[in-house]
């Protein structure tokens, strides 16, 4: 569960110490509290496990729509509750000193087996990230079995408390209230009054039961309140986990490798005007292509986007053929702006992305339809550019896109002072442009780009395109140049100059470098 939680957090949030250290600390803390202390109480941690498990599933349903810090908090609290339950139950079964060596050896072997499963087996047998949901369900199943077999557990209490099922029912009835607040569902007006009254009555009943203990007849063993509540919680958890795993059955393709999980969905836009294939990496859209008008640039690169202006207004376009580079392939949407004689060179590390963008499966055709010569350098973009520079093969790009930051997992090594110096060395001349796609749901990259522009004396212009609905998404592109290519009337009309006030310069120590980065300061929410 530790590795599954760490994977879940770091697939969409940058793997900085703030995140990967915290799950490890909670895991080790649970060891200390259960094996070297008396902190583990079933009456406290079993309800906490049940509540946080349901909250974790709700968080999985909401995905990127939920605040980043809220996601982190819920997943970490659930991990702590799960570790306390697992380690606490293990500590209760700890044998006498004679068998302790075998006990701890098996305990270590179990941890190693879990690590092997998450790191090696799961990516090979699962088409996407399923190990978190599987781990959650497995812990709930084992806990229920342990309680059933332990005749001294609260599950077999001869005087069950009616407060337990009442509290569960109240929590269950409060979930729709949260879903309404999260704008995931709506409660019909004709039911809203009855729902609010029912929820209020249940809350009052819980308070009354907590203060008085309830009527004596309700505490009879024959009612089996604990068994019914435990079974209901387990069935509910199983159902919602199954629903979460299958909530998007409209996918036409999905696969997983070392670099993450990708999926392709076929659906209509919100106006029901266009059918399109949508390419997802994790929970982030990385490209959209219509099924009919195949050459129309969509998603972040359509009309009004900074990508479009950077390509169409570049001075080299009026002179002759262009060389365009792109760090991050996606589905190759920018190739729609190419012309015969142009060269578009993409750098992409994920072989699955390369195969799909080149037409694998017949979903995307931007690259195959492009009139330009398409080149793809497989591997880490920075290492590839460094290798080219080392052998004197400077690419002389007119436009270089740095487009690897749509997800919350930021490859910081592509946005440092050293990386920017490398990009500048591969440009054709002073009017060449570096285009940073800063579109991100949770992280504001503009201070980082502004700092890099300050270091190298670059002009910086932000072009922000609003979400036009359908297949055209909101985008933030920052254009950087040493020359006058950003002085064109089209860019001046839609762009915002990122002014560098000498009196308010960004401190050098806060500008990203290979030995310093701080993603946590950039979180928007």
C-alpha cells in the first residue's frame, strides 16, 4: 500500500521530497506506534479506516477536479489508517521470543513481495494503475476475515451498540451533500427538503445514541448490528471500487508501461457537434483529434493559442522552410501547421506515445498527414539535445516547443538554467522563439519561466486562450526570444508582456537550476 500510494501521488504530482517522504514517514511511524507502543486501538482505527477508505474512493472519482492539497491529505490519512490497522493486527499476533526471528523474517518478505508486485508485476499485467484500488480492497477483506475469526473482537460483542449502524447510515447519507458541493451531482428540488430533514434527523439520532446509549432492547445480540454494518461497508466499498475502475468504459485503447498509463477515448464534445479521439496520459489530456476533420488542430493548439501564433508569425515562415522542434510529442498536433519543405523534429521518451502518434491503431493521423518531414528522437529530450550539441549537430530551430508540463508531475530538469542554455544553443538566430506550454491545472510555471527569461535577457510574452468548449481547451503559452519576432501586431494584440521590473527582480537563488527546484511553491490549489 505504501508503494501504491506513492505511485498514485507521484503520477500526477511532482516526485519531490515533500510527497514521497511523507508516505514513508507515516508507514514507519505506524510501525513504531504498533510494535513499540500501545497506540493501536481497534475502536479508533477501524472506523477511521472505513471512513478514510470511502473518502479515498471519492477522491479517485473526482481526480484532477479536487484540490491538490485535499487529494494529498486524504490519501495520506488513509495510508496512515491502513498501516495502523495492518501493523496493529500483526502486532497482536506477535509470537513468543522463540519464534520472533521467523515472524520478522516473514514480515520483511511480505514487504519485499509487495514491492515486487507494485514495481514489476503490476505494470506488466494491469493496463492502468489498479494496484491502489486492489490494495485498498485487499486490506478491507483481510480485516473483515480477522475480525470474523477473532471471537474476542468487537464484531462478536454480545451487546452491540446501535450508534455504529446509525453513524454509518448518517455518513452514507451525507455523501450526496458533498457530491452536490463538488458539483458532481444535483438533488432534485422536490427531494431536497425531504433529504435535508432526513439527514438532520439522523444526526440528532446519533447525538442521542452517543449520549444515552439508546434503548436496552436494541443492544441485544440477535440484531447483529455490527455484522450488518461491517458487511454493508464492505459491499459498499467493493461496489464503488468496481464503479471507479470501470467509470470510463468508453475507452477504445489503453496500455501501461514504465512511463505511466495512457488511454484513448472516443466521444462527442459537449455540444454534440464533433466526434473525436482524446489521448490521455494518467488523468491529463495530451491531445484531441476529430474523427472527420482530421487536419484541424485541436486541444491546446487551436485558433487563438500561443502555439499557433508562434508558428504563423515567425519571420522565417515568410522567407523559406522552417525547422521546428518539440520536446514532448503528444499526438503531434503542431504538425498541422507544417508546410512542404519544413522539418518538424519531436523528442519523446515514451515509446507507447510515439507508436500511437505515428498512427498505431488508426486513432491519430497528424504526423502521417503532415506535409513536412517528421523526425522523432526517442529518449529523454535533454539528453538527446545534449548529445546532439556534443557532436556539433546543432538543430537551428526557428521555433522550439517545450511541451512537457501539462500534468502535475513536472520534469524539472527540462526547465532549469542549464536546460534553457541548451535550448538557446539549438536556435537558428535571435528571432527564433522558444515556446513553453505552461498550461497546468495545479501548478503555475510562469514565475519559473520569467526567472529564466531574466537570467538570459529574453523577451517573454504570455498568450492565454480561454476554453472555447468542445475540442478546444484552455491554454497558456509563454513565448521567449532575444529578437523582435514577438513584436508582430498579431502577438501584440493578444499577448501580455511579462515585464521585468529591475526593482523587483527574481532572486537568483529562486531560479530553477540543476541543483535547485521547488515545485511546492508553485501549487495553485
